[in-house]
C-alpha cells in the first residue's frame, strides 16, 4: 500500500471503491453526531468521494487529504468548481465552495491543521490499509484530532482468506483495540450487503457485512 500503488490505481481507474452517489449510511447516521453547520469535518484518504459535496451542502466545512492529484482534479471537475490552489508544508491545497482538499501524505498532517476539526468521516480509509498501516493510521493520524471530536467510521467484515484487499476486513474487535485507548466507540448498525456487491461474490466471498461506528474522542 505504498503511494505508487494508489497512484497506479487512479491512473488505471481501478477505483471500485468510488461510489456514484453519497454513502447511504452517511446520510442515515450523520445527524446522530450533532455536528452544527459551520463546523469542520475531516475526510481522510478522500479520493473523489461525493460524500464531501454532501457534507458541504449541510453547511459544514470539509477538509480532505488525498495522495492522487488526478482524484482531486476529477472531484472538482465533477462539481463544476475551479478551486483556488496554494502550497504549504502539508501539500498542495485546493479550496472551493467550502471544501479544502490537500494533495499530500495523510501522515504529514499535524495537530495544527486538524485543530478545528469537530468531526471525522471515514468510509474507505481504514479499510484501505493493511494491518500494520492501520495501527499507524489510528495511533498517529487519529491521535492528532482534537478532544471532543466526533466521527462516523464505516468498515467491512468478510472472511479475509476469501479475498485479497483492499478493501480489507476490519472486525469489531480490531476497531475496539485500535481506537479504544482514546475514543469511545458505539456500534450503530451492522448490515449484510453481500447481495448488493457482485464483485465480492465473483471473487468467491461468502459473507459480507458493513458496520457503522460512532467515535467520540475523549
């Protein structure tokens, strides 16, 4: 899961993780966080997800981080936006219509740039990473989010031996081990989605659940 892997995926448009509409589980559960308009929400490993446009439409300020310049360009083009661009130590910033996307390394972000993030939405970031990187991702990047930050985390659970990730299986026990030191965790929903995922069925996957967690930073 080195940067070249993701750059190649975007170059070849092997982006099965991208959805052509906002995530239904985001729309269902976001209000449960109680995040007021005007607050900032962090979207890690953002790709060109339309979830960012939906969050901005709720009056939220969006901060995304993404390695691929191609993904960022495609996102703003899909929204008919021409972002203002500037450079910082974090990478190349693209800003338009309440959305700021940084083209750079997520691990280079620090407490300063994340200080005003009241929320985090993670649909395809944690599950995109193999186990050692998941630990680093949570223990370093999530640790830089401020106290009282709230979030929605969406994972997948399936027999890992039946499919090579990404996306990877991340079971509830692992979620609690990864986040439990600094975050309160509540399971909001568990849903069987195998019938809606023909690509998983074609690979021989026999069971597939998606799970939604609420995270509250202590």
